[in-house]
C-alpha cells in the first residue's frame, strides 16, 4: 500500500474515503455483533424479510421431510420460529405459533415463553400517526466520480443535488436504526371498518412498538433506470439471485458487470436480515415506478417498437444498440424481479407513467397517463392503491382533506388509488380522509442533506446527524 504522503490528490481522496468506509464497517459490525448471535440460529428457520409469511410456518408444512421429523425437532423449530416473530414485533403470531405445538399446555418451557411474549406485548405503546415519518430516495449513486464529475453530460450539478450515495444511504439507515426507528408499511397507518350501514370507515391504524421505538415509511422513487441517466454512475438493472433475493447490476469503469448490494433494495434486505427489529412484521418499503422507459432497467413499455408512433429517439437509439431486444422477454424478466420483491416484503406505488406534473396537467392528459401505467406497469408489479406525485406537486394546494369537487382526486379514486403522497420540504403531514390517506414524503437527496448540515435543528435532525452523514467527497454544492 502506498504511503499517504506519496499519493496524488485523486489517490489521496480515494484512500481517505476507504479509511472512512473501513471505520464505518467496523462500527456497524460491532453494533451488530450481539443481535447476530440471536438471529443466526433463528434465521435458519425463519426469514425476517418475508412479510406476513407465517402462513408457511412449520406448523403448515406437510412435505415428506417434515413427516420424518420427531416431535422434539418440530417443537424446537416452532420455538425458533416464534423467537423470530418476536424480534419483528409480531407478538400475536408468535403466541399462536407456540400454542399450535402439540400439548403445549403441559410444557413449562412453552408456557413460560408465552407469558414472556405476552409481557413484551403488554409493555408496548401505540405509535401516534402524526409522529410517523415518511422518507424517500432516488436510485443510489455507485460511482461518485462519474455522477458528480464533468463526464455526467452536463448533469453533474443536478446529480449532486438530487442523488444520494451508497455510503450516505447506509449511514442514514444505520443511524436511524440506532435512534430507534422501525420501518412500517404505509398500509399499517390506517384500518378500515364498517359502520352500521355497511359503509367504509377509515381510522388510524394500531401499531404497537416497545417504548422508545419510532415508526417510519420508506419509499424509493424512480427505480426505473432511465435512458437519460445512463452513464451517470448508477446501476443498470435489478436481478434475482440464486437465493431469490433482488440485487443490482452495475457496469464499472473497466466495463465489467458487477452484481451485488449496490442499490437501496438489497442494502435494506441485508440490513433487515441482520436486524429483524428494524422492521415491523417484516415490512420493507414502497417502490414508486413510472413506465415510459420500463421498470427495474428492463425495457417493458409498448413504445419499444419502432412502428409505435410514441417511440422516441432515445428508445430508437437504445433498440439500435440492442438488435436482439425482445419485449416479451423483458417483461418476463421484470416480473420475476417484481415477484421476488413482493415475496420479500416490498410494495409498489404508481409514480404515474410519464413522471407527470399532476398540478399542471389537465384531467384528460392524466387519464391517458394512468391508462398507460395500468397497461404497461400494472401487469408486471400488480395492482396498487398508492400513487406518489413528482416534482413536489400535488392535486391540491392545501394539506388536509381533498375537496369533493376536486376532479383529479375523484378520477384517481375511481382508478383505485386510496393513498396519495407528494414531496414535502419541511415535515411530513399525514391525514386520513373519507376513504383515503394523504402522507407527504421527504426526499433525502444530496441537497436536503447538505442544507441540514447548515442548521442545528431541522426536519432531519431527529433522524440523523447530517454533518456526519454528508459525503465529504461530494463537489461543492450549488443550491437551487
């Protein structure tokens, strides 16, 4: 290894960055050590990333291998499964698992464990809806020099403002965990009942966490990998590995394809696997998708056909470089990714087909846009009742209830959307209306983190220390 004094400027920056990353890994490894001792054994029998997967527990297994197991082996497996459920706050499901053990009433160990779990459940406190935070990211930057340097096709300033680096994302995830934040599904925020007339009644959901824990919702916007972002130092696509987990493909500076945890999805999956208590009942986040360039890096839109009048110049150029392009094959591969994501606790949202400015677009234009989303994206990811709005726009100018006369709101509801989310700059606002939820999200991009470093108290200070998080290797930030 070269001594630091003999290094050039670029080499010195890389060396300093590697030192910081090494220190960060050591710190994280130390923090994780104790919980890993518990989870290694548990995860042999239970995967914490499988949200609401207890329907496939050992109690329901009927294969030949399970029939050959002794009662004691099955009992131990079910005990381990219950331990795993407790780690992610699924207390009722853990108790149900233990009570399904044959003759549990006569086993002191199981009865004691049930009493212990009931005590943990009783000690939990309800999470207040207004205290839940909603954060979001864009796809992560893998190669900072390419994304923020002069080779970014003139987009280096914009990339610096709008993108988050892998190191920043990992550091935020770790610090929020250390501060007690737990990921919850956006669908946990409300519950639907019926009144005496059989009408739907929406009210605040019941989320119970141990004292000191706080809830947040995570959204990843634009996980499409647009043509406009090619050669920006981002990932190329998402793929499913041999274990059924979603990882990312990145082409490095030497042109070699690297496969691994270079994106929000696999980083979160790994983190929750190591820290089951970072997720409420296995919940992950929302993946918010457009459709005009396809999804997950696959070119799945019908406009990838030169005979289609809506096929644009970028698409034609891409197809010319990929003469063996097969639309059906792309859709098939993208669906494999979507299915794997859903199996691992992730949910999907519409970001409109064309990244629409919903406040500026007319109702007819929005109808066309949503039709394209449902025709091109929904068959891959499935139906969703969540729509997220881009550019900080919304279909109303005020927080709170949408007006009954709001034509765009009525249209989106008719199309099956019940959860609406715009981008906010100061703090998230959550509102439960008559049959719908509004919940704005804070975009944790480079500019937002940079601005937070300049203030002692801000909308992000409860989540993390921005001065510690902000990547010092970024170029000087030019504020908008």
